[in-house]
């Protein structure tokens, strides 16, 4: 006898749920829509490493994906379902699965990534059944956010105001209690056979201590942040040495283990309870930046590769292999830059303020292209997000539509002194500088020999001398900008 869903789906009828960046069961509008209409659901994740996708998963993302899929598989089993894993060409795999299961429809989340959008179109053409897309990873429907003349926003401020003028994002949906599956589920690959985890060497030790991928981990992070951190968020979000100054939800949001709607509503309720208006204003503003990045990518599919302001393509970027390696390894001799790059390598994540400092150092002081930095972040971040990463690098590089001007160059010493005044962050990630007094911590090359001696530090031996002179690096960047962008 055909099983009946707990909702109103037609008994015996099958739908495929194609999961991508929406690895959750609660507030999943594609899953809810499938359950409303169909009695039996086949949840599928396809690892498609097509050469056509120029932005294949980086190492840190693969680590996250492994654990996230394991968590999702377990959550599905608790609901009498199973996650079907397949590796290869999405179009042929989904076409075959539709035939094999007799599915009458395919449901998936809306995406803003160019390759995934074209892939969804190709799947729609091939499978021969209706493909239903639902918004699962943004607060607002991009199509509804239009300027008065019906165009698209290119600047964050008016975009955010237009979002705030919309009706509130929908209330989150609870996870279904059961997700009925066909008597015979299609065969699944074994997750371990995908080799997503690093082996030789296994660099993920520092990830385990920091992250619990999956829906439960996301929920825990959100609750702990809202419990007592939201009130002071406006200030604490700029203190990299405060391990709880921000929510650390970014990888969970990227992989869709929690929806922006869930975060929005939970934060709003917490702010109302605690009368934390300013915390809410800043935090909701960041969630809108997340939406804005997705919006920009949707309407500018070349954003990850090309500057949004064409004149910036003329900047004479330097090829600097040794400098790039020093930057990647956190050995530039500039403490706050090195601390950030080491945090990234150790935990697959970096504090936002330090992302700005390290990115600015690369693009301006080193005059290395923002695309090179973007690629390194994409490979090493657990929250590597095509839209946000590209939009942020363009913002730093001055070439985004809504950027900080190129001629505004972050001074990493001043930034360090302002945002890490007690040196907690730098001392944690650059322990060789631990014994230096605060005054010299962010600029050890300026410290008197006697101070270095007392701290047991020889520059060039225990810690690198700076790879460049900050003033000269800044002047070189400004010169290049004047000649090639402003004068163009
Ligand atoms: P919180 O401060 O707690 O903010 C809550 C959420 O708001 C975040 O999880 C994120 O989804 C969103 N958010 C916060 N800041 C921004 C921002 N500036 N732009 C867009 N959304 C934001 N974020 C990514 O998720 N993936 C990336 O690949 C990425 N690359 C970046 C590259 C550079 C050069 C820079 C400067 C920033 C980048 N960011 C990226 C944005 C930001 O640094 C991270 O979202 C933030 O540090 C994540 O920490 P959190 O979850 O504790 O943020």
C-alpha cells in the first residue's frame, strides 16, 4: 500500500528534491512544496565537478560539504528517508533518476550562481518533468527589489532601504516530521568514497575544534550568539580578538544549513526581547549585505572574474610569486596580516575586519590582483561563497559598483592598533610576537633593539622583516591608480 505523507501530497506519487546550497530540512520551501503535492520524496545531492564550472569547490569547502552531507543524511534517516548521493554530470544523473523513480516533478532551491542557474535550465530541458524552484537562500526575492524606474540597484544603501520597505521575510517553516520515500530508493554512492576530506596531509585539525557542520550546529551557533552577543554586536563585530564578537554563521548560511529567514526572525525576536535595537540594526544590515551580494551576482554573472568598473581592468597588477606565498602563509612581517592569514589556514575562516585588512594589503600595498586573492580565499574559506567573496574583493579593490575608493588604503599598523589594541588576536595567531609590548606589537620593525632583545626576538630569524615598505607600497598603488584608472 502506498504511504501517505503527513501533509497533503498525493499518495504514491514521487518527486525528486535536488539539494545544492540548501542542506537543511527546516524552512526549506522546495521540500515543503514537494511534500504538499507529492507523497514520496527522493532527496538527491549530485557532486558535479564539471570542467565548465570555473569555481570548483575549494579544499575547505570540500571538508565542510562532507560533514554537512553526513549530518543531513542522519537527519533524513530519522524521518524515514535517505539521501541519495551521486557523482558526475547532473543532467544525465537527474534524467536517469527521474526515469528510474517514475518521478513526476523535480524541486530545487533558487540559486544566484551563474553556473548553477544554467545547469538548472539544462536539467529542466532534459528531465521531461516540471522543475519547480523556490527561494531558499535569500531574504527577499531579487525580482521584487527594483528601483523606481524598474532597474536594478547597484549601491547597497538604497538596496537595503528597498528591502526594508518590503513585507517582512516569511516566517520560517518547521522541519517535516517525516519524509516518506519510495519502497525502493535509488542506489547511493558512499560519502567516504568521494574523498572530500584531506588525507595527506590532513590540515583540518583546526577545523574540528571550531565547527560543527549541519543544521544542528547552525542552530547552536545562532542560539549562543543571540543569547548574549546581539546587544553589543555593533561594536564587537570589529574586534577580531573577541571570539564571540560575531555570529560565525557564514559557512552555515552559505551551505544553507540555516536560512537567512530563520536567522532574521530569531534575531529580531531576541532584539525585541532585549530591546537591542542598535544590535539589530547592525546585524540585520549584514544579512542584507549577504542578500545584496547574491543580487549583484545574479545581475552581473561575470562579477567573480571581471571588475564591475571596466577601467580597473587596466591596472598593472604585479606577478609576485614570493610575495603571494608569504601572504598566503602569514609570513609578510606585518603582524595583523599574518594573524589573519594564519587564522584562515588554521580554521578556514577569518574575521571580517581582518579580511578587509589582508585583502587591502594584497591588492594595494602588494599591487597583486584582487582575482588572485579571491581565488585563495575561495580555496581556503569554509564559507567560500561565489557572490559574497567576489563582491567583497571588488569592494576592497575599488572596482565594485559600491566600493570603498581605491585611494583609501588601509594602514595595517593603524588598523591593528585600533581593532586589536591589547594584541589578543595577533598574540594568539602569531605567538612568536607574544612577548612584545602592545606599543610595538603591530610594528615590530620599529621597535628599539633593546625591546626586541628583551622579548627574545630577532627579526628575520624568529619572525620575518616586512616584505615591503608600507609607505612605498601605498604610493605605488596610488600612482598606478592615478595613471591607469583615474586618468583613463
Ligand atoms: P556576522 O558578522 O555574524 O554577520 C552575519 C552574516 O551576515 C554572515 O554570516 C554573512 O552571511 C553576512 N555578512 C556579514 N558581513 C558581510 C559582508 N561584508 N558581506 C556580505 N555578507 C556579510 N562572507 C562569506 O560568507 N563568504 C565569503 O566567501 C566571503 N568572502 C569575503 C572576502 C573578503 C575580502 C571580505 C572583506 C569579506 C568576505 N566575506 C565573505 C564577508 C564577511 O567577512 C563574512 O561574511 C563574515 O566575516 C562572516 O562572519 P560571521 O558569520 O561571524 O558574520
